[in-house]
């Protein structure tokens, strides 16, 4: 039966109860479902809440861990800070202690030193000072910390602590205060009452305060005074030495003039062979003594730094040539060849101290001749290039002498030094020549050196850099030279080689022969445009006569005198005297090209209408020198008058009107310079022509020549006098109206 069927059998009340129960059951079921849904919702919410709580718990746990670590780190840092604080406090305590000790030590040091030390504040009040600073004001209670700098100066001045010297107290005070007010306080030396000297060294700081040092310089001041006194005495001694040297130079040269001059005159008289030897010995010994005097004087001037260079325009080639000619007789006596190798294209005029260059070269060449027994001596002058009007020169003196060992090369440039061995003990000398030469070269800005081997000769070389004179020219022939082949017949190897190189420089190829036989073979072997032959070859039997075969011949003469004689013979196309000058070489080439001898052009002298004898006035107080002078001029057609002093010379000038005056410088009553001034004044006052005045003096120190010429003299000759120098002066100033005999004799 279905439920409805069963319900159809129920009573209505039962049906109502059942219906109510059903509704209740439905409602209960609904409520239960709702409750279940709510429970499920709440469960989900609880689960979500639990999850969030769990996540939050984990977050809190992590934060707690981090915070715990931060706390631990902070705790550790705090512990470290506490330890660092302890250390800092300990270090600060030690530093404070060290500072205290340092300040104490510094103050002890400041108290110990003899010099004063003080500090002033920006208001110029004394802050602190050591005992040395305050000891100057001993007993003055007003001077101490807190005192103003102005009051300290005033009190010291009033109490006589400071010596104001030549200034008034007010001026001294004002100057000290003006000094103190400056931003930069200049050091100043003040003098105390007890004679001590204090150097005040003050420095202003950035805050305006001043640190002051008071240095006791009494000892230094006294030493400076002693040094000034010593310098004064040394300068006086130097002046006395210079005066002594000047006087000794004069006093020695005056008698030497008599010795050398009379020996020269004696040699011109008729003497026996033995007497001639004696006269030559006297003359050479006197000249040797004169050289020693010159060396000692030069060395003294170099040592005292009193030697100065005197520059002028000069011809270096002519200078070298003169030295070679002067020393050629000495070389010839020993059988030596003295040659000159001079760069063909160097400027001819340079600017420098001609006299000192001559001295250097004379010493080097003289030594080469002296220490060479066989072979040759060669003077070589080479240009290393010209730049900005200056010429670099290298001058070498080469010899085949005894040579010098390596260990002695520097030694020989020392003062009074010579190479002492068995080979050169026979050579005499002062040992000053090379020392002087080196110092002179260095004074010129150059250098000197030596290359040598024992037994193989020596080569002394020095270099200088000299200005080229404005009037300088370059020697050169008119190129190209139409000569291609030359034959050199010369017995000396060095001379042959030098001439061959010079010819090659201008494009002439040369073949050489040492003997006549060899020369004839060379002529037969090939063409020849010119023959250069020495005198023995040119005059030897079998040698072609000059001009034979149309070949020009140039004679290589041994000396100027031999060259003049050869020129007079007119046998040769040209003649060159050895050592050969560049101009002579180029003249010979041009003469060969022109096929005619190079004869000098003579100018006819202007003959005076009424010739008369020349009048010579000689002022000389020494009777021996008067005799020497008169004997030297015995061959001169002139009237000679002597004056014994400058006063007599002035009087004689007014009476005689001489044509030339030879004036001694050191004479009694009136010296030669004053006499010259008076003569010049008289010439100017009366409108007279200028009379040549030549100084004859024993004064040969540095500066003497300039001083003498400044007095109005025209020339300067030093004693001992040379006959050639006297005659040369007369020839230079010989008046036109003098007879031919006078000019010829001079």
C-alpha cells in the first residue's frame, strides 16, 4: 500500500499530526542542511584563519629570529664599543702624557739653547719666553709675560740694554716699531750694551701672533770682521805682490836689455870662432832667462786670476807662419823639418787674443823642436765648421820626438812638472809652459789634450771657437784651375804629402818623386802641367832647367831669404818659401796659369824736394841702454839725441822737433807717460803734426800696454830690445823726406 493509501485510512487528526510532523521534519532537515552548510563555511573560515595564523606565526618567528640576531649584533657591537672606548681612553691618556712629556722636553730644549725664543699674541703682548730671551733684561721685572712689545723695546732702550748706535733713541725706536708692524718682518741685527750682536728673526702667524728668535751672532760677526780684515790684508798683499812683480819685471828687464842687446851687437862685430860662441851663449842665456821671467809672471797672474784676454782682429795663418819662421832655425840646426798644414779654406781674419795664442803655439812648437832629435815637427790647423759668424778651430802640433808615457800625460800639465826620465833630463825649463798654456786655452773657452806613445812622438792638440772678423775673406783661386797634372820633387816626406793634398784640394793630381832620377822617370811616364821642386833638386845636374819643355817650375825655397834670391834670378815661374802661406800657394798657381812670374807691384816713393837726415829723440835714463840703442842704430842715417828723463825729453822736443821719439816709461823727475802727454798738449796748442812716439819699456805685465798707449804713445816695445824691432819701428814711421839710405838701413 502506498503512503497516500495508508494516509487515506488515517483520521484527520492523525493526518494533521502527521502533516505537522512532516513539516517539522522538513524544517528540521532544512535546518540541519543549513547548519551543515554553515558548519562547512565556518570550517573553511576556520581553516583559512588557521592558515593565516600559521603564516603569521611563521612571519613572527622569522622576525623574532632576525630581531634576535640584530639584538645579538647590537649586543656584540655594544661590547666592542665599550672595549674601544676603553682603548680610546687609554690611548688618549697615553697621548696626553706624551704631549706633556714632549712639551716639557721642548721647553727644556728651548731653555737649554743659547738663543732667545719668545711668542707674542696678536695684541703684541709677550706670551712666553725662554731664559735666554729674558736674560738680556736681567733684573727688569717689567719685562715678562703680558708685557707689550713696544714697552719691552722702550724699557730696553731706557735702561741702556740696546745700543742705538749713530741713530737717536727716538729714530731707533721708530725704526724698530715700523719693522714690527709689517706683515713680513725683516730680520735685523741689533747691538747690546756689552758689545754682543743679536739677530732678530720674527715671523707673524696666521692669527696675528709673532714667533721671535733672538740669535746671538757675536762670534760670527767677529769672524766676519776678522775675515774682512784678512781680506783687506790679502788684497793689500796682492797689490804689493802685483807691484813687486811689476817692479821686478822692470828691474830684471832693464839689465837684460843691456845683456841681450850688447850680446847681439857683439855678435855683429868681427870675432873669432870662440868669441862668437861666447857672444851667442850670452845672448841665448839672456833670452832663456827672459822666457823664465815671462813664465813666472804669467803663472803668477793666472794664479791670482789677474790675467785677462785682450781681443782684437788678427790673421791666424800669419801668426802660425811667424812662429814657424821664428823656430825654423832651431829645427834646421837639428836637421828637423818644420812644416805647416793650414786648411786652405779657413777665413783669414779672426777675433781673439793674438798674443796669448802666439804664446800657446810658441810653447807647444818650441817643446816639439826641443824634444825631437830626428824627423819632423808639423803644425796642423783645421776648421771644424763655421756657425753664426764663429769658426771652430783645432790646432795640433805633432812631432817625432821622445814621446810621453800614459801615466805622465796629465802630470806634464801640472805646475813646475816635467817628465823626468833618462831621455829628457838634458832638457831644461821651468815646467810652467804647458800649465800656462792649458789655463790660457781654458780661459778662451777651449780645451787641450795630448796623444803620445814613448818613442813614437807626441801630438798636442787644442781647440778654440773664435769669432770671424767682418773684413775676413776666404782664400781661393779662380776655379776651375786649368791645370790637371803636377810633379812634386821634394826630399822631405811630410812636405811632399802636404803639397800633394793641397793640390788635390783644388783639383790637381800630383805624382811625387824623392830624387832627380825618379823625377825624370815620372816626367817620362805621363803629362805634367807644372813642376814643384825643392832647391837641391832644381839645381841638381840632369834636372830640367826651369821652363824646359814648356813646363812651368815652382821653386820650393827653404826660407824667405832664399825665396827672395830665387825671385831676383827670374828663373822660375813662381817661388814659395817654406812654410808655405796660402796666399803664396794661390799666387803661385795663378802665376803658373798666367805663365808669368808673380812679381810684386812696387810703388814709387814720393821724394821730398829737400831730403835731410832723420832726427831721432831717445828718452832713456840708463847709460847702458843708451849705448845699446845707439849701437843698434849705427847703420841708420839719422841724428840721435838722448834725454835722461821725461823733463829733458819735453825740452828736447821743443828744440829739435824730432821725426820720431823712442820713450822709456820709468824715468826720474818725469816718467814717459807724463812726458808724452805734455808733448801731445804742445802739438795741439801749436798745431804741429803728430810725432810718432814709441814706448821702450821693461813694463810687461797685463794691462801695461793699454795704459801706456792710452797716454798718447803710438807703439809699444818691451825690453830687452831687439834690433829688428827698433829698425821696424823706424821703417814704419820713416818720413818721406828722409834719404833713401835711411829707409834702406831701417
